C-alpha cells in the first residue's frame, strides 16, 4: 500500500489557535535573542533566516518517523535559524551551539540532546531542544505541553537556570541525587518559556551573559569584550558597534601577544 504524502498543513491541522500562539511566542523570543546578538555585533542580520520555512518532504517524513508532536513540527517550520554555513564558526548561549531543524542531523540529535544514548532519556515527542550542548555545555529545552523552557547542562546533569538555582555552584554533593539518576524530562526543572527566553535577552543586555563560544577561539573572551561593551555604550541606543569591533581586534591582538599565542 502506498502511504499518502504528508504535508506540513496536514501534520499541523489539529493545532488550536492558542497552541499556535504559544509556539509563535517562542519564535518571537528566539528571534529577539538573535537580534540582540546582532546588536552586540556577534551575528550579522543576513545570517538570521526567519520562518516560515519550505520544508522538503524528506524532512517532514523524518518528523513523522520520529513521532514528533504536531506542536514541535509546527515550531520547526517557523523558528528562526542561523545560516548553517555561518553557524559552524559560532557559539550560542551558555557555551552551546545553534541548531537547525531543517537538517536531518540536528533533528535526529535533538531526540537525544545530552548524548546519553539511554532510551529512557530520549526527548519526549512534545519537547525539543532550542540549542545544542556543543562540547559538554548548555542546551535550552522546550516543553510544548507546559510552555516551559529548561536550561540544562550536560556536565551538571540537570538545570543550571540561575533563577531556579540561585547561588548553586554547578556541583553536586556526594549525597545529592543528580537529576540524571531518573528520567529528567518527565519532571524537567523549568520556568515559563517567556520568562526564560526573556531573561536570556536581559542577561545579554546586562552583560551577565556574553556572546561567543568554544568555536570562536579566544576572540570573544570575557576579559577582552566586556570592558569594551561598557566603554562603547552597551546596551544603550548610542552603542558604537563599529568602534567596539575596532577596539576588539586591537585588544585581541594584544591579548594574544601577552598570552604567547
């Protein structure tokens, strides 16, 4: 028997307006995070590829084969993505990486965002990472049923959300039960998606979080860029991004010479 070709419209036809409104809120906030990184001169505006996206049948078939919830399928079709070619040399929030669910590799890996390879720790159909962990770092995990986002670290084996674990140093005592001892996704430590994603924007504005990651080498080291953001007026409307980049190049060269690189 030949199965009918599934279309995005047919796969998401049962979503209610309120469900779509929540998913569109995630899209808007992710775009705001990326646009903040543009203002910080880490991303170029042309590197942001906004939805809706024209997804090929092969990707839609993959979504179906992985039993993805219609909410996640819809989300994948409208999320903003960073140009895959450009993203290869960039890092994202908490040392993680950008992800692109128009590509098979990221879709498949998104079912096991912590690389645990344990069946019981696979992502639930109604959940998805919004970023990858990179080299043992941080992933943003979205639960479409609860409209919540968790900030999860692979090494910490659980939430590293500053507003959930104020004062926590990221280490567990020997007697503590790590979240990884059970299936963390069934009772994910998280907050409302607007709160978490809005906080990330605010953390960038307040320089509590800085752009950059392992793939950047040392060009976006905190000791180089944080003073320069302050010097050039971040986050005000008069922030001089051009002067920031000029000073960053100069100070990076001096920093490399000092470190012997």
